[in-house]
């Protein structure tokens, strides 16, 4: 009995501080989101759903599911996903295709799919699948990054194919997020700067062509460049968002006292929740969110740097990039610095699929962080890769080494 | 291998810094929006959700001195259209036109306009509005608008005046007291969501409107009616161009009646000639003629140059400054008294005493009697009589001014001057509004005695009254007699100067007087502009004075002062 207790205690101790910090930041962001969703959705919820707490209830359910999923994922050794990544990607590609054929149309996009009574967005799953797949391919072949041409078939084709399917939802924001994340992963994997510059210029050109060839995208983009040119339609959301932020001032109008949520901001609790935070809690609130995401990014990158193997490194880096890139795209849109692409603020915005997938990917991050060698927390950067790999193989070996120490 | 690891770590760090820079950029934008430009955005946000809706107050009513209503505001229906909401425009236009009695084309044009708003018809009958409502055409809107109504139509039209479509006073007392009558608009300020519904817990301010104050006039509706009736009868009889009548209390300046003909219908002023809108008793000047001899004679008595019994041997005509002054009715050389110069209205006599008075004193008394300054009556557009300045007087000017030619006055100035004599030498301010009653019932009396000044001594005034009593009793003003009352007054027959060329053409016959002579309750001025057939004030104007005066004295329950005398005469 005594031994067992000791064992449990030791096991707990093996989790590094960074694990708890990440968990803490995640909880804070999610709670922040729940509070703000309640505040910003209550009036809409009452008129649309006849229940002031409709969106709170749904988000709470998503949070509960998401936290359970996160916990489960955090207990699964991430290395097991390496071999499954190709299957994972194949699965999301088929789901994406399914959505295109028979998806539920919401807000003019067919992003949702109903499966066993639950609606969710396959593009959310695709984000994670692409990260897993890319990390897996890049870690399998260490020399692959030396010649960018050799990446075209193993990474380029599947990623592009998935992206096109996401784009066809149409979900421009998520497509951007996926492509930028993959680009960042190539960068961290050691791709030559020359190749990356080439890739990014090609991507930029393709992006511009894509925006300019569809009227509604072009309108949105031009509205972003000059919101006042068309304040009634195209620039409306950007202007209303800025009005919300400005109304908040430094201290905010107070929790629950947003005025912009009364129809002026079309999606006050999803894509534009940050604007409502800005209005109700002011610059203080928005700065807090930004600091939380900076800390999140810092922790994620640290976890990546300390990951026991290359797959873990790239996976952690990819997941962190994905969450931060989405946050930046969202914050950029809300503050009028980037065009509006319909990306939620990770962990904060209302939305089941996005929240659950984000929490699941944080579960992966947590697992990677708990897989790192304990010593690594003390002496960063000098340990050999062999020992780390041996240490990080399984929790069992770690606990045994702990016992022997 | 280690190099690769280090490179990855370094690149991860670089990536973090890149993400950090992006987030810091967002933060700096937030500082700009939420701190530096916050006011601007906040104002815009407030501007888009705060709406003001004005509540129009009721315009105050106007009553005569006995509470008879002269002007009031009633709610009428106004129909407007939101053109883009109208379906089947031509069909709708046809139906609407049939009800409003307008052409389908005009209505269609309004329904088809590019504006978001157009009036279809303003202030229409409830009946028509109800019929339009029954059509159930989407895009038609109905609001209540206050419409000014004048139940007595033409009566006192120049005094009351009228308002425009937007209920702003345009003439008469309606413009003079516009600030008091119009009231203060109220406001409903609401904070609205994007669909125009009030935001729960949002700002919701209601400032009630304050209705306009009511005016209680000095006018007596019945006297006004009688005055207008008699004046128009005289004008008709003598085919005159027009005329004025003013009935005033000489002691207080309260005006019982004031009319200028031609007049107009207050309820249909837009179809009247704007020429008729002028209240000529106040806005127009005329050369008074013989009524001016009262001023000359008063000045002589006040200056103690002669007494009423002073005798003068007067020729049939007199030459002065190259002009031959003649009498209205030719005569030989005769003996006159100062009194008979007035009662027989002798131009030669007036010239004679005028010369004795001299131009300085003549000008002084004209000014003291207020014939060259506004009476400050509470009506818009008051003119003042003109008087040549002393250095411009020619040799004949003293002669013509003495009997009322070559100088001009307004009717209101003239009745005020006569009232000075009636009122024992004290001038009063003529006025039309007795009291202003606020919606809360607060009464403000406008009568003030500040402007009352002693112009001539009571003795002079009573001597003049006696002379004028003779003028009515035995002189030119016999037609002005009122049974049972002593009357003092003076006739006037003046040549009208041409407006476009030198010289005179046409006449103005007038009579100004008051009764009872010793303690007057009323002073009346009557002028008849360009009468035909007869021109003399004693013929065309004095009878109007008599009948209106009799009516007014009875209505005001003034005790007759000559009952015995009248009986004896009979």
C-alpha cells in the first residue's frame, strides 16, 4: 500500500511545471470564453431560441466534451498517432468530400456535417490531421527538407488536396490557417529559406488570384482595405467591430453592458467575440487575451523545443502554430488589420467543433510535455537525443527510472 | 544530428518571436482604437443607436376678451409614402388618387420617386385618411399633424394672422407672438438595436413637449364683427378701394376692434392675393387731411397763443409760398373763432394759426403726439408717419401741414394722437394682447402704463374736447352723432399723393372721434380710401363711426350721458 501511494506521488511529480501552466492557460481562456459567450449571446439567445442561456448551455456541453477528450488524448502516447496519421488524413478527406456532397448549409457555407445526431465541421478535424501528417512525413525523412522538390509529392499533394477540399466548403480562413501552419512546420523542420521564400510568394500569388476571382471575396477584401467605402454591407462588420472596441475604451462598459451585441455585430459570440470583450472589458480585457495567447505560444514552443523526438517537436510546433495562427487571423480581422475570413478565436469563441478539436490538440501538447525528460526542465539544450528518446519511450520506463533515482 | 536539433530549436524560437510580433501588432492597434481614438468610435456607436423623435407641442389658442375662440390647433391626418415599399405602383396610385381627388399621374410620381420618403397629402380630413387606411397599401404611413384653424374665417384676419404648413407664424399676432404660441417641442430619445427595437436596459428618455401659451386679446369679437360689417358696407356704398377702422379704449390703449379692408380668409389664405395680407391700419401711411387741424389747434392752446374764442377775420383764400390755399367749400371773408376754424374745418384758418405757431413748434407737437414714431402696437410691420425735417420745409409747408397735407401718418398713430386728447392729455400704448396664459395657467398681463406720458395739459385736452364736441354737434361731423351719447370728433378729407408722380389724385375721407366726450370709453378711427360719389369724411366715414360707436357703447354697457338732452331736443 505504501509503495503504491509512493508510486502515485512520484507519477504526479513527473509532470513538468509547463504541463500545468499550459493546462491553466487553457482553462482560463475557456472560462473567459464561457463568460463572454453568456454575456454576448443572451439577448440573441432569448429572441432566437427563447432561452437566454441557450448558447451558454451548448458551449458548456462542448467544453465538458472537449475537456474529457483532452484528458483522454493527453494520456495516449502521441507517438502512437505517427503511424495513424495517414489514416487520420484519409478519414478527414473523406469527411470533407462528404460535406461537399451533402453538408448542412449555414451562413452560406456547407461546413457542417451531421453524424449520429451531432453536427460538426470536418474542416476542424482536417486541421489536426494535416498537422499530424506533416509532422509524421517530415520526421520520417530527415533529409527531406534539404530539397524542396522532394517534398512536393509526400507533403505538397496531400496537403494541397485537403486544403482545396476545405476551401471548397468554402472555408477560406481555415484554408489559410492550414497552409500557414504547414509552412511554419517546414520552417521549423529546417527547410531552406530560399525555398520558403519561393513557396510563400507562390502562395501569396495564388491567394490573390483566389480572392479576386470571386465577387463576395473581392468585396470583403476591398472592404477590409477601406471599410468606409461600403459601410452598409462589405465594410459593415469591420466598422461595427471597431465601434465596439472603441466604445469599450480602456476600462470597458462593464460585463454584460455591450450595446454592439444588439444586432450591430452580426456574430457577437462567435467570430467577433473579441470585439465584445473589447467593448465590455476594454483595453484591459483585450490585453489580457493577447497576453494569454502570448503565454500559450511561449509554452507551446517550449514544449516543442523540449519534445523528446522530432515527431513530437514538429507536432507540438505545428499545434502551437495552428492555434496561434487562428488567434492572429481572428484578432487581425476584428481589429481591421486582416480581411474577415470567418475564423473563430480558439478556445474563446462559441463553436463546438473548433473547441473540441482545439482542446484535443492541446491534449496532444500536454502528452508531449509530459513525455519530456525530467532533466530537460532543468538543463535545456545539452542532453543527447538518444537518452531523450529512450526516456520518452513510455511512461513506464520514466517511472521506473524515477524510482531508481 | 545535434546541429539539426539546434537548428530546429532556433527556428522554433524564431517562430515564437514572429507570432509575438503579430500579437504585439494587434495590441498596438488596440491601443490606437481603444485608447487614442476611442472617443471617435464611441461617438459613432452612440450615434447609430440613439434616435431622437420630436414630439410637437400644440400651438396655443387665441381668444377674444370674452373667451371666444379665434384660433385653435387641431390634429389632422398626414399621409406619407415610403416609395420602395410600394408594390403595383400604378394600381395603388389610381386608388389613392381617387380618394384624394388628385390626378393619378401626380400620385404615381410620388410613389415612384427615388426618395425614401415623400408626403402624399398633409393635414387632410379624417374621412379621407380612414379611406386610405382601408386600402391597406404597404408603404403608406399615417401621422397626426397639428393644423391651425380659424373658426371665424375672415374675422380679424389681419390681427390674428396665419401660420405656414409647419405651424410657424407668418403674419399678424401669429408671428408677433410665435415664441409664446408655438410651445416647446418634446423629445423621445431611445437606444435602439439594429432593427429599431429598444435595447433592454438602454437609454430611454422622454421629455414631454410643452404646449404653447394662449393669447387673450383685447379684441371684442362682436365689436370687431360690427366694425367690419359697417366698414365694408361704406366701402361698398362708395365703391371705395378700401378702408381702416380702429376701435380703442383711449384710456388703456386696449383695441376692441381693428380692421383693414380688403381682407382675406385665414383658413384659405393661400388662395388670397398677398396684397390683401397687409394690415394697412398699421403698415400704410396716408396724408391725414383735416383731422390734423386738431393737432395744430391743440398746439395753439397748449402754447396759449390763442383761446378757443379768439377771433380771426379770414379771407376766402390765402396765398402762401406761391400756393393758393382755398376752403373746401368756397366762401367770402368771414369772422372765425379758433373753435370754428376747427368745427367748420377751415383750411385758410388752419394756415393762419399754423403760421402763428411756426414750424419748430409744429414739428415739436407732431412729434409729441407720436405722429412720427411707432406706437409699438403688438403687430408686425408697423410703419411710421413721415415728416419733412425742418431744413427741408418750404414756405408753404407750414400751411399744408397745419391742415394735414404734405405730411403722413398711420391710422394707428392717428387714433393714438386723438386718444391723448380724449384721455386728458395722456398718451397710451395701443395693444391687442391683454394676457398670455401659459399651459400651467400662469397669466401674464401685458398692460403697462410705463409708456403713458402727459403730452398736453388736461385743460388743453378738455378745451379741445369741447371744440370737437361742437364739430360733431354743429360742424362738419354731424353724421357721427350717437343717440344718447356726447361725441367729440373731427372729420378729414385728404387728397392722396400720387405714388409714381408729383401731384394728387383721389381722396381719403376719414373721421376720428370718441364718446362719451367728457369721459370716453371708446375712440374710433374710420378711413375710407378713394370713395366715389362722395369724398368728405363727414359723409363717408362719420356714419360708420356713429353706428359702430353706438353698438360698441351699448355692448360695453356705457351709461348714456345725454339722455335728458336728447329728450329735450326731441
